[in-house]
């Protein structure tokens, strides 16, 4: 009996320790000492070199381009037959802060013009950022591969590193989109979700998550980025390609009125308009004018595919990034009709509200292909082609909620909460020992088990930990302790009523069970409603609270019970150790008569 | 231990509770009708709007920021708050959405934010009145994205900020916030309903259930009073706080009721008053211990946690204390008042 109890106690403590070790260690446990020391410096130098090297490469290509660029650009629609002279390619407006200022907004001129295409600073930055990231990670992977050769590796599914952190703890952007139609069908919603997912992947946000919320909402979460405007607007675009036919006269009229309107509006507002302000506004008016007055000849569904390609758009000049469009057979026919009708006039190509280009039609085109020129960069060509390819959303998406948290703020919040959790737990451990003495100590062991178990459950069941989630977890520590408080108070009462320690423990657990269960069920109901009804952070709070309640029931009742009984077997049964009789610190001794 | 005389003193407990609850309503009333503000300090979760936390990195003038934001958004309810000890700023504003529905706060736009110590909305007015042009002339109706972009761009231009200076941005359109309000009320009602059902079944006593719910109502109102008096923003965390308090308080109440049920079988000769007093006394230590441990943890969280957690933990501390108080001083006495006549007859 005694040896069995000893085994039980040691076994339980070992199990808790092992659990703790697993939870607190890495995803992969390596046994045996890898010679890391030699390799770390090598790795860091490699990493340090990688970005600089690619930094040098990248701008070089960018810088080289504008030098050769100012050469007449001609857009061609269907290379073989026709030359549609692109008077001016209007680059798509990039919604970055720098982008807005630079966009050349002047409506197309009548004559062939030289358009120097400046690489936008934003685009240049973007292109340089990506390469180092990839080289870095591949380098890292190589080095870790090397280190992993000799020692034994064990996959550790319980590691705390498997716990997902919410955006509020690691920084990132979350947006909720709502379909701009009354009752979108489930099918449309699903395809919209799928589409957003594809767009995010194409933008290399592989960690991003897209989920359906309710019947008409989509939540997109992108960890890591803090600026809500970076890329986010692109993702929610309807992205429908539209071709508008315009006669020369129409185009001229729209252009004039848009500029006049812009000037008049700005004057009305009492602002001395700068050239940029006028152009910007005029451009918006111009696009709107085309959408209103132009003849919609072709739309997204007529396009079969789009691809980035290179083409020599000018007689003399470098190869330039362009987008090749392939039309469906029906689209080809429509396009042929349109080019016949608007021969000598214009066909504007718009993606949502962005003008991609407005080429002049020189001849009828019936081959079912078209080329969009005027891309600022290879990257722009790629993303635009991807956007066209991913297809148009079945409806417009409106963003109704958006949260962005800078990564550092998230990390501070996490660190603060962990610290608060440790201090709080420390206080509870002390409190329990002071008030309940020996059982308090046992409860503290159970509390350790509780903390490790909860963390293990989080990592096993893919719980995403958010700030309110941490609050829920810490609160459930309070609940876990509560069960023990009820039980130990009971045990004390039974001891004071004259029972032996063993009998008091049995009776205490038995009698306390009702109260503990009722209290926990009530709390669980609340947690369940929070999880079920709540959205976002509230849901996380409900979830961790539920897990906490379930785990605490196990540790506070099962673990403490076995441990206490085993300790009694081992001879720890002096009632004063259990808080009976001597009433120095306790308030909780209760009436015996 | 001396038996606590809870039932005999119940009127005092009731009065104390009523005073706090009424103080809350008085605060709401004062804000609403004397100061012409909203009764409660609704956060953007509930009325829609945008909150931005921006690290300016150098000394700045709040009025400048007000002006910049005003020019970028045309919002009439801009609040600018400096974060103490840092060169960062919290900007709050609401923009009339395309959604026709008017919000309560927007009804009194300029007066609505005089409570926050630091804002001078009036100052920005003279310089900018002429900028307000009818929406129709702007080519595209401004939507939410544009506002945020405009503000970010304007601030970046003025102070030379980078994207990492924009520490956090939160934006909620009124469409979703109305829904959140409804959802909040619904979850609280649902929670109470389920608790009522559970207790009624578990104790085979509907009156105990009702007494417990009344105690819960008390706790919710006390927490609401705290929010009203201290003008804590009512947001999503509020719902979580209220529901947690409901869970805690019900836990306390259930444990006392449980003891009453048990003692009723053991001591059949005790009068109802004695029975309740005895049960409360026996569970008193436990009630105090439990709320103490939880209050300790929440207080630590309050002291060391970040601001967002602080908004949540303060009402929680108050709520837990209130929950313990109401389960001792209100729940059982209310039950006593409901059944005392029956018992006498029997």
C-alpha cells in the first residue's frame, strides 16, 4: 500500500515535470549535443550578407530602366495585324502613400508622346524586400539541416511554440468585408473566400487566413504587417476588367470636362490648386466619365486568361513588361466587332476604377488576343495579371471593420500578460499554502499540472491565443483554485467535526462535489455562450475559459484527490497540517455544535 | 464561529445595493441631460468609427493633429489624446457612413466629446468651414478606406512617419456596431436564461433561480454603474467582463444555495432564517477566499497588463467583489423574501 502510494506520488510529480518539460521545450526536441557553437557565427554572417547582396542587384535593374525608358511607347493590340498606338499609357493608380503623389494623371494626349515612366518608390521598395527574405530562409534551412545530422530528434506536438498567437499579440491586420448585395448565395460567398485566398497567396501572404463570417461577411487576417493599407485594398477589389469603346469626340469631351470640373471644384473650395491636385481630381473624373459614357464592349468573363509577358513596345527600346490577354471565343467575337466599330477611336481598358490603358484602335482585331502595355514594373504586370486571372468577385466587397496592430505593441502585450500571469500565479500559490497548509501545497502541484495541461491543450487543438484569451486563461486559474478552496474548506470542517484525516478527505471531496459541479457548470454555460455568440476576441475569451474550466475540473478534483490520499498513506495525516483545530490563521473553522 | 445575521440585516444590504445602482443611473442621467453627452461612453465597437494610435516620435501640437484629421476626414467628432509620457497620440473620429442610419452619438456631434480633457474641436472650425463641400461634388462617395488612407497620408507628410509609426488602427462601420450592440444584449439575456433554467432544474426550485437572476441583475447594474461613473468605454470587453462577472457571481450563489439545500435535509428543525444564516456563515470563508484569489489575479493583470487589458480588468475587479457581495447579501435574502409567507402558512 505504502509503496504503491509512493509510486503514485512520484509518478504524478514526474508526469507533471515531464509535461512541463515538453510544453516548455521546442517543437523538435534534439537529444545529444549538436555543435551549434561553430555554426552560429557562420549563419549570421551569411544572413547579413544576403540582403545586402540582393539589395545591390535589385536597384541596379531598376535604375537601369528609367534611363532607357523615355522612348516613345506604343501599345499594340494583337501584334500581327494592327498597331494600336498607345498615346499614353496611364499607369494604374497605386494606393500607396507615395503612389498617389506620383501617378501621372494627365488624360491621354492626341499625339504620340514620350512618357517617361518613373519607377514608383513603392514599387522599387517592394521588389527589393522580397528577395532577401527568400534567400535568408533558405540559408537558414540549410544550416539547420546540417546541425540536425547527428542527434536524435523527437517531434513534440505539445510545445508551446505550436500555440498560435492572435493578431493582437503578434501584430497584423484583420479586415471584415461585407458583400455589397442583399442576400449573397452561399456559393458566391464560398467562391469569394476562395478568390481572396488565391489573391493573398499570390501576394505571398501565405500565413493569411480567410474565413466566412455569418452569411455575408468575410474575415481576412494577415499577420505580421502593421499598415492596414499595404496591399489590403488590392485584395478586396472586385477586379473586373472592362473594355469601353469611345469615339474620338467623346474622349475629347470627357477629357475637357473632367479637367474643367476639377478646376472649378477646387476653386469653389477656396484652394489655390496645385498642378497635382488638379490632375488627380481630373483623372478621377475622367475615369468616371468613361465609365458613364463609354460603350461597354467587353468584360471580365470574356477574358479567358491573362499572363505577364515581355514585348518590345517601341521601335527602338528594351523589352517591357506587358499583360497578354486571351479571350474566350465569344469574347474574341465581341472584340472584333468593337474594334471594327471603334476603328480610329479609342478602347479604354479599366480594372475596376483604374485605367490600365487607353489605346487607339488602328484596325479590326479578330484573333482574340490583346496586349496591355504601360506597366510600371514587372511586378505590376504580374500582380495585375494575377488579379485578372483570379477572376472577378461575384459582388463588391465593402470593408466594415479593420484592425491593425503594429508587431511591437503585440509583443509588449504578450510579455506583459505572461509576466502578470506568473506574478498572479505566484500569489495564488502562496495564498493556498498560507491558508490551507499541506493541502494547499498539493493544490499548488495540481495548479502546475493545470497550467501545463492547458498549454498542451492549446497547442494540440490549434487554439489561437489572443489578449482576451490570456485573460480568460488567467481567470480560469482562479476557477481552478476555487474548486480546491471549496473542497479543502469541507475537509477542514469534517476534521473539526472529529473525523480521521482519511475519512475527512473522502467526505470532504464527496460533499463538495455538488457545489463544485454546479458552480463549474454555470460558469461553463457562460463560457459556451461567449464562444458561440461572440465574435473575434470574445470568442477567444470564451474558448480559453471553457478549456480552463474543463481542465481545472480534472486537476482540482482528480489530481488533488489522488495526491492527497497517497500522501495520507505515506503518513502525512496530522490534522493540523490540514488546517484543523489550531486556529491561528484560519477564519474558516466552522461551528461544530 | 458566530452565525452571521444576514437575513435580519437584509434591508441594509438591499439599500446599499440600490444606492450604488442609483448612483450609476444618476451619473448616466447627469452626462446625458446636464452635460449633453451620451449616457455611457460608447466605444467605436458600438457606434462605429476609427481609432488610431500613432507614434509621432517628436513633440507635437494636438491642435495641429486635429486640423490634419479634420481636413482628411471632415469628421465632426474628432478626439485627440496624447499618450502620457510618450510622443504618441490616440486619434478617434467618426465619419458618417454611407449607411443612412443615424447614430445617437452623431446627433450631438460637437458636444459629444467635451468630456475628454484634451480637445478643442471648436478651434479647428473657423479655418476649415469653407472646405466642407457637398458630398455630391466629390467624384466618389468617401468610404472607410479613404478616410484612413487620407489620415495616414496627411500625418506621414506632416511628421515624416513610416508605417511602423502607426501602432494600431481600428475601424468599425456603424453597420456592424449596431449588430454588436444587439449581439451583446442577446448574449447577456441568453446567459441569464440558461442559468435560470439550470438552477431551476438543479434545485427543483424556480424561486431560487429567480433570486439568483436578481442577484445577477444587481451585479450587471453595479458594473454598469462603474462604467457610467468612471466613463470607461463600453466596448466588446464590456460584454466579456459582464458575462464573466455573471459566471462568477452565479458560482458564488450556487454554492450558497447548495449549502442551504444540504442543511435543509440535515437540520429540519431550524427556522428558515436560521437555516439561511447558517448556510451563508458556513460558506462565508470559501466565498471570501475565492473572490480573494480571483481579485488578486485580476489586480496583478490590472497593474502589469497593457491598456487594453486594463479596461477589462478594472470592471472585473469591481464585478467580482460585487458578485460575492450580492450572493451573500442579496441572493439568499431575496429568496427568503419570496418564500417567507409560504413557510409561515405551512
